[in-house]
């Protein structure tokens, strides 16, 4: 389970995140939505222990990544924006490297690599360097790194960006499979139909603050909208108006 309690982060005079709170339960897919610059990526980086909050707390299965990053990260699979691959490493080397970072070695590491290779159909590219990969190949490699240690929690920053229909379908199957196995899945996205299709829990943030959190039905009911896109715009605009009023 992943929780955020009154998270805030400031860069110089810029308040990237002001007050983000939500709980993402195990066995469900939680979508984190917001306009560009709303604080989504900063929030996910605090969850991953890559940034320390100015105030508030993030918890990964009750562990604070700001104070116990290695322990929290062992419970977490991270899929970063733009994949973050090393172009001179092969797919196998990526998976092995991240497996070792999470404490796998010997036969356990070998079995983990074989399992994730089969699961994500990586056999044909396993020994290729990732330089020049297509978006779909890069996605599968980044996903393999995130899943090699079989984490209880999975955090993905805009994972469908640039993917074709085949890539989106494969990613969807992996996320649903992780959810069905009791994993806590949190992902950010701008693709509303995809969110409506797979997310059971929705969190919308605007100008660095949580403005609504709940099931799709609850979000629609609170906004009075007929679909998620309209509800998203309703809450995003409301959050911006509230922020503007506070500055007056």
C-alpha cells in the first residue's frame, strides 16, 4: 500500500507540490491525474525516494522512503518517465543490474531474468543494446527492470506515452496482472479512456494539491460530469481558481 500525507516540495521559489494526500490500496490500480505542471511527477519522485519532501510524508508499505530509502525501494518497482535506459547496456544487462540492486544473485537472479523475459516476450532483443530501440522495446525493457524483483508496489510515470496500440495492450495486461496478484499499482497519465478502462481509484491534483480522490463513480458524482475527461477539467479548473484566490 502507498500513502501520501500532506506532501509538499519546493524548488527555490516554485511550489511544485503544496498539499498532496491519497491512499493507494493493494490489489487496485490508482491513476494520478493532473495538467502539466500540476505536481504529478514530483509526487511520484517523492514516493520513490528520489526527492525528499519539504513537509509531509510518503509511505511504501508503512516505510518512509525519505528516511529508509533502500528498505522502501526494495518494496517498489519504478517505471520512470522517458524510460531512463542506458543505451550501451543490453536488455539482459539492464535486468541483471537492477536485479542485483535489489539483492538478487546466483540462481535466484537467473530465474528472475528468465521469468521476466518470458513474461514480457524479450527473447528476441535480450542481448541487444538498447540504443536505437523503438518506444515499445524501450517500454518493455523499463518494465522488466521495474518488475524483476517482484515488488509489492509499482509506480509508473506516464507509461503509455508514445506507445502504439500493441504496446498499450501489452502494458495494460501487465498492470492488470500485477493488480490481480495483489500488487499496488500507481500510474500517472493524460489518456482518459485508458484510465477509465483500468483504474479503480482516481486521484486528481491541481496546482500541487489533491482536489479529489475516489472511484470513477465517486469522481463523476462529485463533479456532475458524464465522463472522466469532463470531470478532470472541472476539478483542474476549480483547483486553479482556488489557487488564484489564495494569491489575491
